[in-house]
C-alpha cells in the first residue's frame, strides 16, 4: 500500500482491511478443500474463522459506507472508530496466523503433505503482509 494518499488515506486503509478480510475468509475454504482429511476440530475451527472473517468484512464495508457519506471530512470520532476497526482486523489476523502455525505443527494431514505446508506458509505470509500494513497505519501519524 502506498502512503501518498494524504486525505484519502483513511479510505485506502479501509480498502486494505476489506480486501484482506475477504482473502482470509477465502483462505479458510482453501485449507478445507486442500486438506480433505483434516481433523474435525480443525475443520470446525476453520468454519468459525470463515464466519468471523465474513463478519469483520461486513463491519469494514459498513464503516466504508459511513465514511463515504461524510464527504471526505473525518471527525475525531470517525478517526477513533477507524483505529478501532483497523486494530480489530490486525488482532484477528495475528490470531489467524497463530492458528495456521498450529495447523502446520499439529495436523497430521498437513505435517505429511508438503504441498499443504507450502500453501499454509503462503496463507501466513499474506496475513502477515496485512499485519504489516495495519501496524504501519496504526503506528504512523499520517492518518
């Protein structure tokens, strides 16, 4: 993500949140489809993650709709809410990364499947990319 959007930066950050929550939701499906013999507790957890990502995505979309209607004026309250949403999305991704690492370590079908391990690491890398974006936004004063 480029940081030269100036007054449009909050909307750009929300675009990133929207995109990555949808990606992570799709990643739960990829894992379930790739690893057909995945343990039931992990399959169930992936369904829960899918729902959580869908809800986060919807929350971000609703906030985007709200901000669009402010005609570009970001009040203190909107910035505060933006920070909460970005922080929530960041923490959710950090927890998903931990879950994916758990799968790589504890799921026999993944441990024994080199392709599944590569895909899992790619999924982790993508979530880590979003975490980096979210951290840069939250820790900078450019928003």
